């Protein structure tokens, strides 16, 4: 019965090409935080909750990866929610849920962009080399 509920394995390999791991400047990480919270503050009508949830998930991943401090992220998200006039109880629940969900997929900001390759492409490269 358990085998019926086990999803099939995908043939996609997610690889991020980071090159040298260069620490980002504090200005750049702050700009990223500002951009994400800005998306909550200026969300279109009727999308404030979804925007807050997406922002919390995004920043939760970065908190889990060690890029941001949990307290700073919570403060920034609560501030953005308050300016967007999202009720406190709704904002609190949404931020907790988003940070928890985002913590399952930790990541860090890098200076280079990531790229997705299929496993079949990787094998082709290995065969050529």
C-alpha cells in the first residue's frame, strides 16, 4: 500500500553554479530584504495575504540558510504587514506559517545566478568529456 503513495523519482537535477563563495555586502542583503518587504506593502488589492505568505517563505529559506537573522526578518515582515494594514493576528499566523515552510528549503544569496539542468544533459556532458 505504501508503494502506491510514493511519488516517482524525477529525472531533473537542480544544480546551482556559484563559482567562488563570495560574501555579499550588508547593503546588498538589506536591499534584498527591502525588495521582498516592498512587495508586501504595495501588493495589489485582494493579494496582501498571498504576498505576505510568499515573502515569509522566501525569507524563511534565507533564514534557514543563515543569510538573515530570524528576529530581523520577522520585524521587517510585521512592519510591512502593518503598513499594508493586515490585521495583526492574520499577519502573525501567516508569517509563522511562511517562515516554517521556507525553513524546509534553506538557501543563500549568491553573486551569480542558479541554473536548472536535466539529468540527461549532465550525462551527455559526461559522455563527451
